[in-house]
């Protein structure tokens, strides 16, 4: 396995950035859904 592979490293960085951005978004969405359900009469 070659050690130097910029494309794979770039992809990993993009995946990590996307995951770190998506996870909080999912938590916020879940909170909004919960609040909406609790506020419904």
C-alpha cells in the first residue's frame, strides 16, 4: 500500500468535514421535530 495518496486523504477529509457538519444538523432537526410534536395540540 503506497503511503502517499493525496486523493484518498482529500476524500477522507471531505467525509470527515461532511460528517462533522451533518451530525449536528441531524441533532438540530431531531430537536425541531420533537418540539413540533410536543407543541401540536
